[in-house]
């Protein structure tokens, strides 16, 4: 299985923290956000990773190199100064991701979810869903008892961790494109599943949530089963 880490966002809500470096290189408890994802991927059977980059992408390349220190092979999908948004970035990287299901991770998420649970599950498009955080109280999708995602309440929040497939994007042309319409179309076809994660999770979108992520990692320091350990 291959994986893609979404790392092309500018992180403008971080203010001065991202003035000289892209958000994926911000540190949580002494480890950058994107290194934490590579640490997690190194504990799975994944060996090929695509990372999309845009503004500040050269800094990410220099920080991570070819991935050898994780025993991973990293390829960079350079989108230039203007990122293609989530779906656009995935579509651009599809030639490297192949036809088989692949993991997709948002670089700014910190979680103790074990990626092996997705890899070992039935190979069907699946989003990891979490309880709605205060900054996204409206949620995104409902989760039926069958495991299918719906638009019916109660709604949960998409946690930025997914198992996707090229087939979801085959009717969508290349270019700058958000992910939500692609997911909505898959839900309409009953082709998208969800899995609820009740463990630790945070979307690092602001300086306050960056600080909260460090506290989250600290609280998990004594938990040897936690993917958050520093």
C-alpha cells in the first residue's frame, strides 16, 4: 500500500509561526507534524509515500529528504506557489499512487489512531470520523449502522485520515479542486464508508491548537500503545 501526506497548505491561520516555514514543519513536543506522520507510516507495511508541497516546499524536501531514515521512499508532488486544494492535489499525484487503495493523511492532524487498522480492514474507501471539535461543531457526515457515510444527522467530523482509491476521482478533471464535492458524490453512490475513532485527535489549525497538541502528546507519554508518543 502507498500513502499520500497532504502538506501543501499555507497555514495562514498560524500567523507569524508560518512566516518562515510551512505548517507541516511546526513542532509538537519536539517533533514536526509531518515527521510524526512518517513515524506512524514506518510502523505499517507502507513503503512508498507521496507528499504534495507548494509554498515553502523546498524546506519540506530538505527536512525529510528521500525518506530513507524511515525506511520509506518519498516522492514530492510540487504544485508550485498556489496549492491545488485537497482533491486537486490527490488527482495530480494519482500516477504515483496507482489503482489500489491508498492512505491519505492531512499533515496538520495529530492522533493516536493506528493506521494498521485501516490497512488491515476491508479495502474500501473509508474516512476516519471523530467527535465534532468546538471549532467544527456542525460536523461533516453521518455514519450509518452499515458503515456507510451519509448526510443524515447526527454528524461527525472527518478526521483527516482516510483510505481512498483512484476510482473516486475518475470523473473529476485535474486542476484546483476541493475534496468535499468528490466525497459527496461518492456518498450519493453509496461508495464511501466511515470508521469512528474515539481516541486522541486534534486538528492543528491555529496557534492555540498547536499548543493543545503538545499537551495531548504529553498526556499520552506514559501510554506505550499510543501513536502520539514523542
